[in-house]
C-alpha cells in the first residue's frame, strides 16, 4: 500500500543527505542500499569520469511481463544550491525547508516515488513491464548524467521521468531546445584614478552588449537570460576581464538560432565599439522534443490518470530535463508530476499527498502496459 506518511519520512531522510551536483555519492549509496532491501540489485556506471563528479548513474533492472515493452523510470539525485544542511519542516503532508536552503524536491520527490512503486510492485506481486531504473547525476548542471549513459546497454522502448510539478494528471510531453553561451570580454587594465583613459573597461563593454539583448520571455516559444557576470579585481583598477554567461531556449529551432545570433552579435558589436576583444563559447545544451498524445508512452499515462478519476492533460514545458536526452536517443519520454512547487528557491515545498498520488498513477500506468501485453 502506498502510504503518505512512509513517503514523507523517506523524503525527509533523503533531502537531509547533501547531494549538490557533482557530490551525489552519499545519497546514491543510500539508494543502492534501499534497492537491495527491496530485493533489486543495482550498479553504478562510469558517468563520474565523464561529468567530473564523485559518483556515476545508479542503474537497476527488474524483469517483467513477457511481450511487454521495457520501460525506463528516471529521477535525478542532484540538487541545486543552496542545498546543504537541508532541514525539512513538516506540516501534515506538506514539507518545506527552513527558509535558508532549497528543499530538494527537485528531484528527490521523483526518487522517492520510484522507490515506493518498486516496493509495491514486489510486495504485492503486481503485474508490470520489464523495468530499467536510472537515478541520474548532474542533471542540474546540464543533464550531464543522462548524456553520459551508455545507451547501447539500455533496452527501454519508452520512459517516464519523475521530475514534474505539483498538479496531478499533468504530463509534460514537450520541452525546448537550449544553448549555453559564455562570453569573455577583454579590455585593458589601468589605474582608475591616475590614468583611466589608458584602460578599456571590460565591464562597461559587457554591459553595453547586454543592454542590446532582448531577455526574459521573447515570445510564447522562446526565452533568454543572462545569469552570471564576473569581472574586475578592485575598484581602483579599470577591469581587464569580464565573464558573462547566459542561455537561450526555444521550441522553434529557427527562433532559437536567431536569439543566439542576436546575443553573439551584441557582444561582438559592443567589443568593437569600446575597443575590447571578445571570445565566445556557444554550445547546445539539449534538443527540444514533442511526444504526441497518441504515442504509447503518453497514451498509457493518460489512460491511467483517467482510471484514477483524474482528468489528464498534456503541457509544454519551459525547462530541460533528462527527458530531452532520452528523446534524443530514440526513447520516447514524458515527464510526470511529483508534488513540488517553487523549486530552485528557498520557498520550495513538496506535497507528500501528491507524491503518493503520483506513485499510484505510475503503478496504474505500468499495470496497463503489462495488461496490454498479456
């Protein structure tokens, strides 16, 4: 039986294990122990060597109904900062942080839901398809754990990513492409009080570039952001170097390319205007996907939601997730709701009742897949 209190307890246990991106080893070892307690063997891959972290992806397999497609279940183990020393505050089924850190519901809510589902499948002997469970690392820093997976070793024909929002029945079946952009503006250092005219202010050139770039929501499909600026060493030195990092996302590749070009041209133009130099690093972070409603992976989740009396709906997401990478590798993947709100902020909360409902939803989904094969 899926129990809200048990889910809440396990969630609170896991969020108190620090696991910022690149430092997931302790929580991953605990997950391996929990899988073993359930009766499922698991192993780590070599993603640590590729991501520079202290831990690989944790992978487990569970045989299932013959003739049923293999299903991948995924959640990521890393959290954003500030995510150290999390102290969960419990009020009924609602869990928050103490206001000084994130809570870690993104994505330990998904991790706990998958554990609850696996326990229920084995404890009750419920029918299910063959499962591949992947707890990824380094999702928050660019979906790097999912990128590091050896897809030749996976057999999944569809995937459910437990990394969604609070509203039950919502299936995210589309997400944008994204590029990461880094600009290094180089000016000339000089004493700011004695001979400022001999310097070229790299911060000023960078600022001029940023003022020329449309930011925020560009249109219904496209967003852009400048998120990091680092420059200068002291107030009495004309700053020689300034580093600027940003991103652009869109569901339309032409719009995305136009936004990226606009950002690059703005920095090139500002550098010319101020006599500075600029070097640019522009990299694709991930590629957009759209899984239609009539695809099996979407259809099963919608049918299961209806079976539970919840009106299903699909939505277009604005963020990237491991689902982007799975879809890139030919595994149709959608994202299911897991219970958190206000993620990536110190106001984050998780509704454990929604987590329990999500676990029941996933169980029903897997049951439908198995029954259709039988």
